[in-house]
């Protein structure tokens, strides 16, 4: 018996050492695999940027920064400027955020707190996640055949009663900057809701309980404790949604009207960079392809600036938290 016991005790260090070696090998494999994937993502991003800039280089060399300030897009004379598209991209994205942020953050708070039973919250959260999976072309078709006829009486009301305001000065035609902005808000609100809800749910329960114990009301605890504590995650969701709004293509091409002009009226048709590329790339000649690629470079820089701004804001508020 003593020999058996001694043998079993002698085997334990060996088995532990084998397990430690296996764990170390698995950790090393995982480390190198993730490192390769991270380097691969950076390589693919650099490759894409290099190819786009290379195709756009003739236009960059020919038009320079005047491409960003010109309002003319004339393939016949090979004169190109992307200022109306930059304006339309920024305006429609701003409208989308103006609508989506209050709704998205409010619904995220509603789904993360115990306002209704779990049996009701779960189907609502699932339905919101389904909205994020709907293809953009479906949103575009829905906008053309359902949403524009639904909004036309409202647009007429705005124009007839507030037409003296530049924002509603043009007669409504259906396809417009405002229409695209509203549809974009519907498309990006699931992103804001999902990430903001995950952020609020992941907060320690001690924050909520501590605020309530100190005499705060439910809404005071939410607005003064929980939302500030999760503000970096909420800002991240908003910036991610803004990135999608800036680059949305099919819905923009179908709903914005593709008019090459700058107007203060939200009821007038306009254009975005993504809609310009989608609508003209198929029939473009060599010079026009270079100009379209140049506009793609502009859009890529805009989204890059959005991501950098998001990272700066998130790190700043993480330090405060």
C-alpha cells in the first residue's frame, strides 16, 4: 500500500507539469494566431487604401484640393468636384444622429432597467437586433414604396406652413435629404441600442444600489450615475453608427435624389458620396473612375477622422471614469 501511495504521489508533479506545458503551448499558439490576424487586418486595410489611392491618383494629381471645393460634376468635359456630395453626406448623417441618438439611448436605458418584465424586454431586444440584419436595399425599397408616400402629407404641411424657413423652402418631391436622413436613423438606431444596452448592463450593480442607498431617485441614479459611468461606451456606439451613416450606399442612392447641388432646404433632393459612386461607377470612363475613386478617398478620410475622434473621446471619458 505504501509503495502504491508513493508512486501516486510521485506521478502528481509529472501530470501537473504536463498540464502546464500543454497550457503554455496552447497560450502561445493563441497568441501567435491572434497576432497574425491583427497584422493581417492591418495589411488588408493598408492594401485597400493603397489600391484606392493608386486608382484615384490621376484625379488627385489633376484636381488637387479644388476637387473638395468645386460644385461641378461634368463627365463630358471631365470637370469634377465633390463639394455637394460632401455636404449631402454630412447633412444626412447629422439628421440621422439627431433622430437616432435620443431614441437609441432612451431605448437602451429602457431595456437595461427593470421597467418591464424580462418576458417583454427580451422580444423587444430581439426585434431590434433583427432590424440591424435587414439589408440596406430593403430599406431603400421600403422607403420608395411605403415611407415616401407616408411622409408626403407631412412634407406638404411643412412647406405650406413653414416655407418661409430656408429648411422647408422647396416644394417636396419625395426623394430628399430629409427622407434619407430619417431612413438612415432607422438603420443606425439598432447599433446605438445594442452597444449602449450592453454597456449599461455591464456596469457594476453597486453603482445603482449605492446611488439609491444615498437617497437618489430611480431617474437620478440613471441619469447622474449610470449614464455618466457608461458614457464612453455610449459615445462609442454613436460614433460607430455615424460611420455607417456616412458610408451607407444603396439606401442613399435610392432615396436621396442624386441631385448635384447644395441647398439649404431639407425637402430638396441632394447627393452623398456613396450614392454618387453607386450610381455612376458602372458607366464611368477612365477619368471619371479616377474622380470617383478620389471621392472614395475623401469618404475614407472622413470615416477615419470619425474613428479617431471616437477613440479620443472614449479614452478621455475612460480616464474620467
